[in-house]
C-alpha cells in the first residue's frame, strides 16, 4: 500500500493519478478536502482510504502493509506568516513520518522545495552535504520549514544514523499542470492566465528592475507536472538511498515564453503589457531559477523533460480547454 500525504492537492493528486494509471489501486490519501472543491482532484481515482492528517500517525500504528509514503502534504504558501502553524504542519509532521518510516523501513519520498535556495546566490545545486545546506538562506517561512527538514535528514545521514531504505527529498521548481483550481491565487500562471487569454484579453507581466534583464525576460524553470509524476514513479521502483533531487526542466525560460505559449496554443495574437512590480516585492524578487539535474541523472533517471511549448499545449488542449479540466 502507498500513502500519499497532500494527496488531494495539486502535485499530490497528480501522483495519485499516475499511480492509478500505472495499475496501483492500493493508494491511501492523507489530506483535508475542505470546501475549495479539492475532492474533484480525486473524482476519477480509486482509493482505499482518505485519512485526515491529525489521524495519520494513529492510522499507521501497527500496520505492516505500507510500501511507501509519498509526503507532499504541507502549507505551500510562500506568503504564510504563522510560524507555529508552519512548524506543526510542515516540519514536525515530517519528522514524525521520517521516524516512522525509519523504524518500519518504509520508503519515504518527500517534498522539499526550490524555495530552500533563497535568492539563488549559492546556486541551485541539490547537494545534500550539511556544509552546503547551511549556506542556503530561504526568503520565506515556507522555504525555511522545508530547509530545516532537509538539514535534519542530512544531519542523520552524516552521523551514520539509520534512515528509510529510500529517503528522497524533491526540490520542486515552478510546476504547472491540471488539478490546480483549488489553489486560487497560488496556482501557476498557465492556469491563472488561460481564461483571460481565451477571452482575448491582454496579459500583464512585471517590468524588470535590473539592467541585465529586459521586461518579461526574467527566467524561471517551469516544469510540467506529468514529468514530476514520471520521476516519482521511477524513484519508487528504481532507486535506493538518501538524497536530495532537483525536479525541474533543467532549462530556464522567460515569462514571455511561458505566457506566449498559451497564446500560441490557442492560436491567439500575443497581447502582453508590462506593469510595475509592487515595491515590497522588488528587493527579494528572483530573476533566475534553473534546476541542475546532474544528481538525478547520475542516479539513473535519464528521461528527458517535456519542452515548455509542448507541455503548455498539452495542458491547454487536454485539460484547460475542455469540459473536464481534471486529471
């Protein structure tokens, strides 16, 4: 049996879908469905149980049929301000799962984040050496909570302490794809801008405040969620060990490229204008992110990612521009 925490969320529900599509019916989701329509992310799925997060540890007690826990559950808002709540949900819950998986020797694949890299001044190297991790400076509470947990795993590994047979932390970059509707303002720009572009409207992008980047040419590593789920299926079946892995496309692309791909997928004229960035954002705004996939490739995963234009086109035509946008 495989447990997916955060399994009704964006990435989590896509993992559940990929497991079902691979023939796995022994999937348990740990999540709160709430009132935002998250249940629709699971409407097509076969599940053995849906367990609230506060009940998961007692639900796991005494079980011997768990093959893996894929831990995606967290408050993923980069705007979160409640430090105590973040520590409870993102850090201490992860610690409890790490301890349980270690005791029972169950695979643990967990969500770290590219937010742990902060402004990128130290690069985007998924190096798990504690000396490297200590140099990173996340810019928000969410990124810091993920960074703390990465350091716990690294500390135990370097001390030679026992860990799960698979303990893989995944540093997600800018992921987009189906099942984002419930995220509201935190959804990807593809999901956010699609309806306006479909209506023929002009899209606003931030001006640049650095001379080495033109307006709209700030760069991000945009990665399709289908590539993420393919990687996770491979980790479940083809990997053993403890590591951090960047999960991105490996190629930084501009916001103009991203938004332009939506216009192109809908055969619409590109209508883009540039607006001022809020002053509060300017000091901490990232102008460049790009995943270094060297370690993942060295571990044996060599499947190429989907090119941005192909990914956006697939997302638009298979999901967004249909009567049923859910995977």
